[in-house]
C-alpha cells in the first residue's frame, strides 16, 4: 500500500514537472510584429526625443499668448547718499502696468507662427513614427527570412550529405569514380559554409531587431510571424489621396502659412504700436527735511511709437513676398515627388507579387529535377555532375523563393511607409486587385 502511494506521488510529481515545463515553454514566449512595434515606440530614443520636442514647442506656443495679456513690472532701489550736512538713505518703489492696445498685427502673426511651428514638430513626430514602424517591419521580416534561410540550408546540408554518402557507397562498390566522391565532397563543404554564413547573418539581423526594441542584442530568435500575407490592394488613386496627407506635405503647407505670417509680421512695422500704461512710484527718505514732501506719484497714460522711415523694412516685406512664392513651389515639388515615389513603389509591389509566383513554380521544377537526378545517379544511369548541379539549383530555388517572399513583404511595408499609413488593411479596398497579383 505504501509502495503504491509512493508510486502515485511520483507520478503526480512527474506530471507537475512536465506541466511546469510546458507552461514555461509556452510563456517563454514569442514576440509578434504588433508587439515589436509597440515596444519600439516606448524604447527607441530618437522617437522619444521627437515626442519631447513636441512638448517643448507646445510650451513656446503657450508663451506666444503673453503679448495679449498685461505686463506688470515692479522695481525697487535702495541708496545711501553721502552729503552734507548729514548722510541719508533713499528708498524708491515703482510698479508699472502696461498693455498693448495695437501693434499692427505683430502679436497675432507671432502666435500663428508659433502654432504652425507646433504643427510642424507634431508632423515630424508622426513622420518619425512612420519611419519607426517601417524600420521595425523591415528588421522583423529580414530576421524571419534569414531564419527560414538557415532552416533551408540545414536541409541543403542534409541533401549534400546524402549525395556524398551515395557517391561513397557506389565508389566502394566500384560503380563510381573517386572524382564523384570528391565532387560530392566539395558540394558538402559548400553547404556547410553556407549554413555557417546563414547563421552569422541571422545573428546580425537579430541584433538590428533587438536594438530597435531596446532588448539585449544577444536575445535569441523568438519571432512569431510569416513572410506570407494576403491583403486587398487599394487602387493607386485611393493611396494617392491618403499619401497627400503625409507629414512632409503637411509641413510644407505649414511653411507656406508661416511665410504669409512672416509677411504680416514685416507689414506690422509700418503701423504704430500703442500701449496703455499705469504706474505707481513711492520714495522714502531717512532725513527729516524730506518727510513733509509727498513721496507718492501715480500716472496713467498712452504711449505711441511709430517708425516713420526705415529702409530695411521695405525690402524685408518684399523678401517675405518672394518667400511665400518659394514655399508654394516647394509644396508643389513635395507633392510631385511623393506621387512619383508612390507610383513606383506600387509597381514594385505588383512586380514582387509576380516574382513570388515564378519562384514557387521554379522551386517545383527544381525539386522534380533533383529527385530525378538523384534517382538516376543512385541506379547508375546518371552522372555526379548532373546530381550536384541539380542539388545546387534546388538550393538556389529554395533561397530565391524566400528572397522573393521577403521582397514582397518589404515592398508592402515600403508602400505603407510612402502612403503614410500603419497598414494597408486599415484602408477600405477599392479594387479586386490583390497583393498576389490575381
């Protein structure tokens, strides 16, 4: 009875240990693309810097409200005066309240410029976000592709080892030359070299990816994702409409408005500045002969300042007019270049989709060719050169398919970047064209 109890206890412990191992393996976790992008937003210093810059400019925008409010200044002065027949102390206190009644539109123009500068920095922050998402997507998919390449090169090594073993076996039976073994050996060593190279490239791509996420650079491969996707592709006109809202376009539009407000700022110098002032002054002395004199002064008045002539202000206003035209031309150039990039990226995506199809067909042919060459060589109907060549072509076809799928998904990520969106799936499909070119 005791032995049965011990056996049951051991069984339960084993089950518990296996469950714990399974749970830890499950929670030990993989990271998805969405989780990667969220982590990069929180950890990448350059992105955090742009966010802080927005807060800095927002504070300056709030500061531009100051000229619309009164100014209050307080001044005090303490003096010790040495004179005959006696020394004395003189204390003065001044309080001045002033308010700008009219300045020709200067403060309004300055506030508009501050708001536009805030808009520019906000769009710069948005641009950094778009670039960040693209960088994370690229690093993620490149790491996934290189991991698949390593897996394929492991299969290539197995194929090369099998070919080498068959060549050795036939050579021992006298059915193959020693040169067959040597050629198969060369291919085997090449497969080993390719595998070592692939593993090194995978480590480098993981370092790039981990750096973006703020993780230790040596974090092992834990990515959960695929190079395959199926998202309806919107029309180029729909993408163009969205792309024209990119940060660069918004910033160029703000620059046009800043140029206009700069002209208003220069125009304000042709008008007077009118200020209302109220002041209170008090003086106190330590000697008796001044005590009977009134020591308080109060004043209220208007102050107008008008520059009658300044040659520079005429030409500064003229320069501002030219700056408006220049900023409009830069806006048109930004739109032209953006639409061109969008069209080319769109076509690149369609081309990449077709290349995936061709690579899939080529892989099928290469697999059939290798199987045929291996079977013929095994029974003595084929030569080693045909077998090695077929195996090499199969290896290239496998890696070409991975590269084609990688180029396809990177073309999609680049199109999303050029359009200024996080994902094409966020747009309503406008056409039956799909990412696979069907």
